[in-house]
C-alpha cells in the first residue's frame, strides 16, 4: 500500500458497542502517536447499534488509559463505508459493499459482550495489534 495521504478507515460491527469502538479508539491513538492527524479519517458504526458501549469494554480500555464511557454507538450508512479506503468488520458482519475501491477485511474477532475481563483483554490486545499493523501498512514507505 502506498503511504497514507488522506486515507479513510472504517471499523464496523453489529452493535458498535465493543470491538469497533476499541478499534476506532486505538486508531485515534495510533494516528496521534504517528502525528498524521489530517492524513487518516476514522469512522466507526454498527448495523444495529446498542444503546451504550459495553461495560466490560469500557473497563479494559481504561487499563490502556482510553476512556470510552462517553461514546455512543451509532448506525453507519453504506455510503459512508463506501467512501472508505479500508473497512474492517469484526467477524459479525454480512456487509456487502458495491464500491470496488474499498478494501474490506473481516478481522473475525470474538464478541466481548458478556465475556470475562481476561477474555475481553485478549480481544482488546488483538485489536490493538491489528490497528498498529494497519497503520504500518499505510506508512510502509515512510522513513
């Protein structure tokens, strides 16, 4: 992949209350760490959003100094996703996009909702690695 000049990344799951929220938060953090602010636009949403982010997700993300307690799951529209360069689904989506230029990746992650904290931590850590690898792809040619 070429260097990221104005990339748009979407993170999608059904409820937008767990995996996609963690993914978006890690992407925001990675964007800040790499100081690429305006280069990466981050979108997150769900096909059937929950009312709030799952408590166990809020708990394990606080351990990484990321507060998701003020976030609200939102519905994402197909046209929003079709404007993305990459869309990562979390393993629960039957998402079909018509746009040929969207790289859709199914991360096939377990649902953290209702899981014990150790399981949610493992999901969180997997998401964190995947987000870092995605940014590494975007910036593979950068010094």
